[in-house]
C-alpha cells in the first residue's frame, strides 16, 4: 500500500506544498486543514494511526519519546522526522522518493529520520 502522510503542526507547510507540487498524487494532509494546532503529540499520533497515515514532523525533541510510548500499547503507521536544516526542496524530494519507492508497511512502528536513518 502507498504511503499516506499526515503533517503535524511543527512541520514547515512549504514541505507539504513542495511535495505535492512534485506529484499531486501524493496523499499529504496538513495539520492546518484538520485543526491539529492545539493537539498534543500523543493525540496527533493516535489520529494519524486511525487514519493509516505516517506522521511527518520536525519535532525530534519530544516526538520520538511520545512515539515509543504510543507503540508500547498499539500499532502506528510510523513517523518521519525531517531535519529543520534540510532545505524545503530537498525534504520534498526525499519524501516523494519514499512515497514512490516504498510501501507503507515498511514504516510501521518505526521513526525514520530524514535525511536518512532509522531509530526506534
């Protein structure tokens, strides 16, 4: 199954726009359109899991810990943490590459760090 992305409130929305500009077929929901701006990380993780979406965030400070707690009791489609130092265009290219070249199941219960390492 194709990856479906959910941006959290911390993600630079230009990355969403740029990713969809590369390929409008990428399914990428924004936090803004879903009013997730005041929602705590555990609730955002739960929302993304219910929707079958990989959560995309810049939050490498607290999100990995919330994610570990979350997957201790349930399954998650995964989280992608994007470095804030990564230029918007490059982040969009890498997300598009992940979307085009991998399956959603590969990210289940994993935090993937862009530009590229796994930790969980």
